[in-house]
C-alpha cells in the first residue's frame, strides 16, 4: 500500500463557517441594478495608494458594487484592524477567523493615505474584534487622532462594530470626537438570528442612543439592507426605534448575495419602494435619509455630510424662537 501525503499548501477558506451550508439560489439582478467595471485611471491610482500604504478597504473586502465609481473619485473606506472578522454574519463577504495582532503603525498609514488622496471627508470602519479587551476602541481613537494631526480640516466618519460586552469602549471612541458616528443595524430584529447572529438588536439601538448622551452635537447614523425577507411594517418600526435613539441619518440599500453560501436574496426592492422609505423616514424626523438599490453606508458620504450639516442648520433655524 502506498500512502500519498498532500503537501501542497492550500489557501484558507474565506468563510469556513459557511462551507457546510447548502447552496442558495442566486437570483438574477433586475435592470435597475447595474454598475460599470472598475477600469478608470482614478480607480487605478486609488488602488496604488491603498496598496503602497499596506491598507485594507471595506470596498474590496465586502465586494461593494460602487467601488469603481468611488475609487475613480479618490474616495475609499478604510477598514482598520485587519481583514479577518471574529463574527460570521450570513450576509457579509468579509473573511471570518482568528485575526492577526493589531498593526500599531496603521493609524499613521491611514492618515498618510488620507493626505495623499486629498480627502476632505473620510470613512473609517473595521472588522469585529471580539478578541480584544476593548473591541478595538483605542485603535479607532488613535486613527482619528492621527488623521486630525495630519489633515486637520478633514471631517471623519466612523462605522463601528457594536462593542458588545466591552465596557467603556464606546466612551473611548466618542471622546476622540469623530464628526459622524455610524453603527449599522443591518436588518430588522426578526432576522437577527439568521442574518446577524453575533449581535443584539436593542444593544445596537442603545449604543447609538448612548453616543447622543455622551455628545449631543455628534451626528449619528445607521444603515440597513432590504431584500432579506423583512416586512415593510418591520422597516417602519425600525425607523421608530432609531428615532427614539435620536439618530440623525438612515441609509437603506438592497442586499446583494456575495456567494451561493451566503444568505439568499428574498426580493429585489424597486426604486419606487426605496423612494417611499425615504419619504416616510423624513416624516419621522431623520435629518437625512438615503435610500436606493445601490445605497451603501459610505457611498457619497462626503456629499451626504454636507447635506446633513445643512439639514441640521435648517432644523435649528426653524426651532429658534422668533423675536
């Protein structure tokens, strides 16, 4: 008998926790969801800046459909603390597993890239780091401070994990004074066990509420995907929950299935339905609602931040007593 030993090093599966799942049907995208291939000169230049600073972007890791448009304009969302997440959400294309140690030079590298790209507004997000005592809160704070030191006029938006069971972590991040604090609910509460099993819906609501308690002047933001099997009335209740936490800005986009092993798309929401969600959200008191099939948390973030500030100024002017 001859025993053959396979000595070829094979790449680690990107989603080992999903390997056992049955394939899900991938529905054909409707005509209103179409994006151009990323081939522009601006895209190539942005990619080179990201590579030369040894950085990770959520644009690539999450397979964002808007990467061609955003990178052509030198807009990128930096994903700090590595590309491996400790959670295993069924919708997400970011790799799952045991993360590497933090790169202590990363905050300066992000600040360098922001300067090189000439960003007036930057979005910083991260993987979940449940392995860290503070969930990565101090690393967020160091990155914010590094950008402030390098390009003080750049406004900073952060998209954070939920810091579940990390006492004091949120306070560290808020104390670093980002201009916008974003934390996504992702979906309605009835979907959490299948879509976002490592998270807790009302913990996320409370986190956003706590940001406002710590700093009432800070803009807060959250986002969800639709097409995951939610009912319209559930989306409207979610809006009410966010408004109870005084959240300023809501984004709503179509869920797109990364692979056959990920959560299936249950429906494609029409542009007309997205417009209806936007209208209803504004009537409920959000300063800004961005809702469309290709809306993502950081898509057009700089333009949206300008609109957000203008909306607050208009709201405050209306509320001011007349003399």
